[in-house]
């Protein structure tokens, strides 16, 4: 069992703990924005950042050439979409999820403090540098962890696809997964997607089935699985395990195996 997560870089799967997070990128005035998974790890399909908001804090205005997705871990956040004709704001509490279409200009802010997990997927090499343009069409979709668009029983009895292909999320999705004590994913692989799993609650074992390595993980740890590596997560420490994340881009084979009509959801969509 491997435990020195921050001291080595195994092949195919890495566990990023709090001490491994990147430096503050300066994108939150009155808070911090730190990379957990992104360019520094060689990730291309999915980035995941830790956003900490202090009282009366706000991000810079943001926009990406691709999609983005966020999970509200704690506190209250206001998302403001900057349109040509107006600004539209929504207050989001714990458990809310936010999907952002390419090119959408937006800011995240908090008056009381909050923690958010997420970021652009695919990775945005110009994160925080690009000057956003206001668009005439709305590009933000709001969801909540308690309302699943679909469930995937071979991941767990309670594996919820919340921001997913059924909502038009092709490259940036967010799942909410609960593993009860003793549960384990069915071993699986993503042929063209990077998988990123951020542990919110509980201790578990992350398994790189391809290499045979196993890693102890707990709250705040993020598991990043490279394309083509078989893997599983097991709630084998006697605790309930809760996580957010998932494969990016959408794994069409996994969706079909779970019973989704991919051709009806996204006609003509093809991925590598």
C-alpha cells in the first residue's frame, strides 16, 4: 500500500494531497485559487482547482475557449454572467453545481466565505489571462447534487451524473458519488478520458488496477487517472466515502453501458 502520495509520481495514477497543491494564482481577490490537477501534472482533458473565498471576495472576470464546471463545497457563492444587455446573478449554496459553456464571461463571488472545487475542462492554458467578451446568449447551467440526471450502478449504488452529457456537457462534467462502507467500483477504464476524483468525505483505497498499485486516500485528496488505465476506488476503511469529479470528456462507452441513449442525447457527437 503506497502512502507517500506527495513524494513520487506513479505511472497512470497520482494522488494529489493538500501539501501538493499549487501556489495561489491570484484569481480570487480576497481568497485563493490553487491548482490540484492541471497543467503542472500534465493534465490536458480536466483541470480541478481549489477556490477559497473570504468575506466580500470575488474572482477576476473569466472566460474559456472550452467548457468549465464547479462544485460548491461549502458556504454561499454568487455566479454572475456578463451578457451584452445585462448581468445575471444567481446565489448558490452547498451542493450546487455550475456548468459554463465556451466563451461565457462570468465571475464568482462570496460575501460570507466559501470553498469551491472545479475549473475549465479541457485545461485552459490562458486561465485568468484572456479578457472576456460579453455574449448575447446565456451560457450558464445550474444543477444540484441531489438531482441526478442519471445513475451509474457499476460505480456505486449512489453514483449520480449531475452535470453530464444530457445537459450538453461534453468536455466538462461533474459526478457526485457515494460509496457505503464495503462498496467498491467495478474495475473500469476510460479509453479517451482523464478521470479525476476529489474526496470530500471518508477514507478509501484508490487502485491502479493496470499497475497493481494501491493508495490510501482521504478528505482533500484528489485522484488523477490518465487515459487508458484500469482503476477502482474501494470504501474498505470502514467509512462512507463521498467524492466529486468524473471522466472528461464524457465517456460515451460508459454512458452506453449504463443505459444512456448517447445518439439521442448528442446526435453526431464523436470523440477520439
